[in-house]
């Protein structure tokens, strides 16, 4: 809701075999935000959403089987998640939208841009990777994740270290106040859904070979200290997507949006406000421009 901190009501739309739950903020050109692995739409940083919603119609939603969205009957895959997003765009009455994907949502956004190019007018990939054997894995993150999925106890700070650099947590002792309160994410840990998401990600062949076919303006953002999606993955995307722009946030981790929401919003809004450009020719391997955010 423009000019208000009140959370919009949850709406539900039938998309294929599921009903997708979403919230809409603000007004203006549409921006669809695809959230990450194992979480719900309520995990987006509120400050980021409201800055973006000052000039855009921001749509956040729960992925298949997470939060208030049903799981459906079809086998889960990244391709299916991309199809869900495409279906939601249609259900909302849009021909195409700008898309921002975080983490697993970044992977889905890349798949969406490859499989449904007419649905994506601009693409923002935040801490995503190309998938498949070409991605750079994160062994420390996977170790913590596997312990969590097995139900093993993981210390609070160790768990949050997959979002925030340890040095940053020490220098910002109140960092946890930036996270959504537990009551807002009561359905966050839906273990069956998380396990199915994990399988979908592990089985994903990736889009490495298809990345040069992405022709929409593309922004890639990542933190230099991200241990969940190592920043080398962002460089791979920038090399493979012609004309893309890569912005590296110094000292930021996977939880970049909680650490530096205003700076991230400014970079995104600057990108979204740029005048339309001639699409890059498909198949190009021109590395995108790279900048570092150090403010």
C-alpha cells in the first residue's frame, strides 16, 4: 500500500494445479519478486519493499508448497517454478513485468527469462546462480543446510552465518532486529516443502548454455562475502549475459537486503528507471559492466 507500512491482504490466484498466495504493494510499473529457498514472501525486508513500492507495483508471493501457496500434484522442478511465476504474471493481467529473484528465486528468475522471455521486461538476479555443473557450490552452506534438514540442532549464530558475515554480526550486535519477527513467518519451516525444493534445485540442469539468449536488460547483485551463493557465480552470469550489469556490495552476505536495504533499493531503482535499450543480440558473450558498492 503506497505511503503505508500496513501489510496488504493476501490474495490468491489459480495458476495451473495450485493457488498462489501473494501480496501487492504500491502502484506503478509492475515488479515481481521471487523469494528464496525454504522461505515465504514475508521474509523480504520491509524497508526494501516499501522503497521499491514508492514508484512500482511490487508483487511478492509464496512459491509452490510454501507459506500459503498450495503444493499441487506435479513433480517439483525449477522449470515448474518458472512456469508458476509466468502463470502468476498472466493471472495478474500483465503481458510482461520486471522480475527480481533472490537466491533460489534468482535461479527461477533466470529460468523464467530463458523459458518465457516475453514475460520478463527487466531482470534482477540477487545471489542467484546458473545451476548445473558450471555453478560454484557452497560447501559450508550445504553442510549447515543438511544438518538442519536432518533435524539436527544448529546454533543460532551458526545458522545466521549463512546470511551474514561473522565480522558484520559482531560489529552490528542488533542485526537480528532487521529480520522479520517469528509470528510473521510461522509457516517458514515447512519441512516437506523445503525438502522438495532442495531436490528440485539439486536436479536442475541449469541454464548456463542458455544465458547468452537472455536479451532483456539484466542487473546482477551480490555480496562479496556471500557464503550461500559464492560471488563467483555472479561473475559467471555477467560473462554469459550480454550487456548485463554486475554490482558487488562490499562486506555483504546472502542477507544483503537486511544489511543494506537502502543501498540495494537505490541500485535497483536506478536500473529500473533507465530508458529502454535495444536488446542485446542473442548468443553474445560480451561480459557485462561491473561496479562495487562501497558507500
